[in-house]
C-alpha cells in the first residue's frame, strides 16, 4: 500500500531570510519557523499550532520614551529660566547658545535606545519576546530593554558613546584584581554596576529557575573589525549585531516558559 500522506511539517532555524505565508512577517536568517514541505513555504511561530499565540495584550513599551521626556523637560526648563531672566533678549540668547551636555545626553541616549529597539523588534517571535523602557518600582531608574529567549532573560542597557570599549585589568598577584570598563578615555565602570543592579531586580521577578544575563550594548562605539566583545563581572559588553546573534542562541526554555516570564516582567516592571 502506497503512503500518499503529505510530508510532516518541520520546525527549524532558517538558513536564509523568508516571509511568513500567513501574515507576511519578515523572518530573518537563523530565526525559528515552521517549514511546510507540501507548499515549500514557511510560517512564523505565531501560527504554529503547537505554540501559544503572541500575547498582544502585553504593552512592550516605547524605547527611549522616558529619556526623551527628561530631555524635553530639561530643555523647556532652561528656556523658561532664560526668558524669565532676560525678557527682551531671551529669544536671542537661546538662538545663539546650545543646551548643556547634561541635557543633550538624554536626547543622545533616547536615540541610541530607539536604534537598538528597531533591531530587537525584528527578532520578535514566540521564542524571542521583547520589552522596552521598563520602570523599576520605587525609584526613577528604568531598564532600557528586556529580551526573553530560550537562554533566559537578557537585561540590556543601551549606550551611545564614542570611542572604543575595552576591559582594563588592574592588580593581580599582590593586589586585588580590579576590572574597569573604559570607552575611549572615559572610565565607564559604573555602567557595569548599574546593569548588575538591574539584573538583581529582574531576578527577583522571574526567580532562580530562569537565567538572567546582563548586557551593555554600545550602539555607535568604535568596535574593531575582528573581536572586540568581552565580559566583565558577568556582564556582556558588545554591539547591536553581536547582540542579535547572541539572542538567537539555543537554550532550555520553551515558548510557554518564555511567554510566562515575559508576562510576569511586563506586569512587575510597567512601561516607563
């Protein structure tokens, strides 16, 4: 008796970029998808009968929104102070002067977060769920991005600094070992402390059963052509394309566990 049944569908990582036949979503190379041998097409995991639907009720947030609000607040405050102090010449003074670096840094940061968010959003699927600009309860601090993948939760701090990131190690045999993060000529070690604090916040939400990884992603830094990424105090320091590759790694969490962690994080850390 001939077996005329159609070949079984196969869940796989794509060798080449494709398009979901149902919703026309772009599927980048190495993304997980379902291959249909009968039609020789692919569909995204949102339409996999064995996977939960993407949670459309979760507010993933708007990247850079809190930083941009702070920039606008500071900019408006400076303009008001100058116009109040110089009613006649305030407009001229504003036209001939720039906002201080302490103000423009917030706009620079917002742009960096927005650029990285575009890359992260392109990875979204049932096995890569994203959250942006999450407020840490009890303070003014926020987490730039969260990515929940098969390897765990990635706590991502986006920075738009110039210069080359490098790890400088001091001490050793006779003195305590100290690791410093240097970007150009700037000591940015405190950034590592900040991400470590964010990691602990996230770990308190998801528990010890799900790995939590800290990431510092420098968007416009002077990275070398070969190598460049490194880890300091368990925090990965890398660039956007390298981050995208890392988020596509295989891991132990399935789509159901990823969906649950994503929902818990969205509820515990509201959009800023």
